[in-house]
């Protein structure tokens, strides 16, 4: 299964392993015609990606992924078709990066107390940029022999209740959606199947997201099981949200999160690209 649309991906500007240009080239090789680069809390990779998009014939959707908090739960929101340089968005992203940096330092201190010194420095070196997150720590821990793979490193050290976990202090869900909307973007509730919420709380989250101005839910995602796709489709129907698709690609080697490797959307849902204003949805059908 492949899709010409992939509206959720990451580069070395945040926690991906491919440069923005290499990411765009890989997308083209996998048949993606419209790609959104949605790095965590930064738009720094967009200029390089845009150059590569022109060279490969891929249509680049400028995007970003925000970490937010709703009722104490970390919830990710993807912003699509944003104006990257919008002042309100950039001010918010700068504040997010400050929070992320403080969390990374706290994680390094906790891992040091657990007998793993140098983790912060190692994660920062792997990040290569301003955004340091748990994926960088996981990669460092695996390289240091502290985990069999990334999942094992997360389970042993980085998930809530583990020695290296530090609670996040992200922006409130409604405020984060507001930044995206101020920048002319479309706010998408990312990978709802990953949140450990009951069906009732997930419906409440979708309702709060819609009330805040959210426009779509990521129905087909690289991390979603078929059952989670159906549950996300139910949220779209119940709350009048459009439907998005995205691999959430970070690195080669994971066939379930490969660029463009996405099932079709349920036929009765409105794709997020079709829900936009007519002048903004010209291009790929």
C-alpha cells in the first residue's frame, strides 16, 4: 500500500536521521508527491527541504509538530500549510525549545544519578542541533550498550516512572492550536492511537481539540494498527474533523513507518487537503 500524500515526517532538524534534502529525495523515490516536513518545535529544516522539493518535483507542505498538554496528558499536534516565519508561531516555538532544553538537561541529570554519566552530552551530539528529545537519549543509550534497541532503551530508562524520565511542561493544547491557526495553518490531532486513553477520554480530547480550532485528525498513521485507524476514523466522523495521513517517518529501517507506506483513508471521510479552501488545494488529486 502506498500513498502520494505523506503529511507527517521528521528530519535532522529535530529527531529524524535524514537531512531535510535526503528526506525529500527518499519521499520521491517512494512515490510520495506531497510531503509535509513536520519537525518537533522547529521550522529550521524547511528551506533546505524546499530546495530539494523543487529539484525532485515533490510538493512540500510547510509544517511543524507541537508537543502540548491536555488534562495532564502529552498530546501532539501537527500544523500543516503554516506560514513558517509568522511571529506568533516562532515566538511559541522558541518557548517550546527552551522547555525541551530544560527537560533534556533534567533527563541527563537523572540518568547520571542512575549511573549513566554523559547522557546529555551524548544525546546533544546526536541531535546536532537545537532540539534534543528522548529519541536522542534512546539512541545514545543503545550506542552505550544500555539497551538492545530504541524501544528497550525507552522501556528501561525513558518512559514515565523510569530513572531517566523527566515530566514535560509543554504548552496547553488550545494555545498550541492557536499558534498554528495564527500562522494560517491547519491543526491536526496527531496519532491518537498512541495516547493511553480510554475511548471516552479520547472522545473528550477530540471534542476539546475541535473546540480549540483543530481541523483534522491523523487517521492513517505509520504507528496505527487497523483497529486504531478505525477508532481515529470514528473520531473524525463524530466530531466533524477532516482526515489526515502520515507515516511519522524518522529513519530508514522501520517498514511500518516508511515514507508513503500508508493505507487509503476510509472513503466516507474528507481528506484534510480537500477540506481546505479551493485556492489552497490546487495540485494533487
